[in-house]
C-alpha cells in the first residue's frame, strides 16, 4: 500500500486516538486502507490476524493481535475477509457475542448465494449484531481520501444502535452514511457494486442497433449501388463520408427518443384522465434512461462535428476541387453567384451551430455537479423547453441539408429514400405531437391532471364537491 504525503495526514490533527478503538479482521488491501483512514481520523486500530508476527505491510500505529485478543479490545469489528472464510469465526463465537460485526464483503456475481453474506454471518453468529456497510467503498477510495470517488456508505442492519455506531464511524472518515433499513436489504447492497452501468445498457443497445442499421443502409445505397450500376469503387468513403452520415442520423434519432416517452406519458394521462395510474413497465424504464440516451446522442454529435472539420483537408475533397477548377479554366467559364444557395448553406451551418451549442448545454446541465446547483424549475426549463428547441434546430438543420433532394427520383437508389430522410421520421413525430400537446386547450387539461384532477367515468358516482373543468 502506497503511503504518500496525503495518506499520512490526519483528518483530525488535534485528535490522538481519542475516538475509541476499532478492530479489523483481515489484513488485505481493504483492511489496511480502512485501518489507515481510521488512524488518520483519530481511532485506535487493532488488527486481528492469523499471523500477528507478519505485520510489515500494516499502517504504522496499529496493533496486531490474534483474533481472540483483538476481539476483546473493541465493540465494533470490521470483517474484512471473504465469505468462504467466515467459518473460522465460529471458533470464538463467545468472544464475539454482543459485538457489532461490520460485514464489508462482496461476491463475484449477482445472487451468487441464496442469502446475503451479512445474513449468512448473522446465522453463523446469532449472538452478534451484524451490520452491512462499506461494501460500496473501494480500497482506492479510502487511500485517496474519497476526493475522487464515491463518498456514499450504505448501511443496513437489524439493530438501530449498532447501525448508528457504524454510521458515526463513516461520518468521522468524511463519508456520507445512508441508512437502508434492516438486514434484508443486504442482498441488494451486495449486488449494487456488481452492476455494470445498468442505466446505460438500453441506450447503448439502441445506439449500437441504430448505428449498425444506418451504416448498412448507407453502405448499400452509396457503395454497393454505385459498384453494381456504375462499376466504380467508392469503398474509401466508408471511413469518413459514411461515418459522418451515420453519426448525425443516429444522434438526431436518439435525441428525439429522449422526448418521445414524455409525449407518450402525456397522451396516456389524457387517455386515462388521471395521473394515478401506473405507466407500463417499458415506458418507466425508457423514461429512467433518458439522460443516458441524451449523453450518447451528444457523443455522436461531437463525432459529427469532428468528422465535419476534417472534410476540407481530405484528399478526395481536394482532388474534386482541383478537377472542378481546372475544368472551369479549360472551358473559360465563371461560376455565377447564387444567392439561394448562399442562404441555404449559411442557414444550414447556422442551424447546426445553434443546435449543437444547445446540445452541449443540455449535456452540461445533466452533470450532477451542475444539476445540483439549479432548482427544479430551472432544470426543467433547460431539459424540457430548451431540449425541444434543440430538437427543433437539429431537425431544421437536417431539413435544410436535404432541401429538395427528396423530389429527385435519382436520389432513390433501389427505390430506397436518402438516409437523411430516415433521421427525420421520429423527430418530426415528436415535434408534431408536442405541438398538439402545448396548445392551450390540451395543455390546460394535462396541467389539471398533473395537479391531481381526475376525470370521472360515466359509471362512477357523481362528485358534486369537485370543481368542474373549464376548457
């Protein structure tokens, strides 16, 4: 374990082991890191070890005793060993009776055992008070002073006094203790560190599926079609041209998918006439991952910007420009300025810049450090009002890009529409539905429903006390 200058600084300089004694069973990475933090906070630390003589790696200032001797020195004992090694504790169950045993263990996979490790420990030592805590904090987080890691410590147990003792220790280490209830919650706490981006799975599946589908579509209509009908090999366009077409299409679709569930929820509330009826499970899951959908969409928009910036320096583009200029010189022709094309190109770039700027603003306000600094109304204004404006600007950006291309039959290769048309389907649906929902007559009903008003059915008893809805 690395002992840098920060690690050796006490959290309470005026305290010299005045907070009591804490015992730790286990001298692994976590046990050593926890012992160091406890020493810095002002606790006396006693390690229980099978081999007390081998203590060279333990933090300076800690005592090392046998398990039986160490158990007699403290009311609180941290069990920093794996579940497979719990059996040795039963050999001195009498010494552990009445002690507060803090189980910090985790498993290798979710639901690995029928009961949680903490419940198993409580069955093994029924006379002890088992508390589940500190399993969501890593040894690295303890060594770094929790400045760059999660500060939350989830605590559960059946004895409120024991839980309070553990929570006091966590707070003295500069961590945030959160009471999660009885020991029945231990299984959920043990599964929590094993979750791998649970809210990111659906957005990543959607992004991967859309990217693959749009990529295949673009390759088919741009590369394969040209090769089959004209015998030209345009495969070099896959690296930048196709990628720069796929990224904005998927980004715009995913941005619209952030706001589509809100529209569906409003329609369901209008249909049901109440806000007290649960949404379908698929809609609940969809709404919970809207933030992640938006962040993935923002990442794809960033890629689109980067790909667009390299277009002028590409060999293919420079070669086409040179050929065009040479042909103009040979034919002694001058390109006449077209104000319509100028308006279209400037509008295209302006809409893209404005849309991307608001896109970035949405991403910034999604960060916890920023969202915690604004109130609910401000957050809702940015994420809802400005979010729909962002969707409108990005959709307009795509429409100006397409302009009148959809009118030409030559654009429909193998009777398939241009790829940009596909990106407009979901955003246009969302914008049209949102436009309907914000009309005064509809918006007034939705607002009343969300304030608790319910539409009575024809078969429900008439309530004369309810205020009539005025449209």
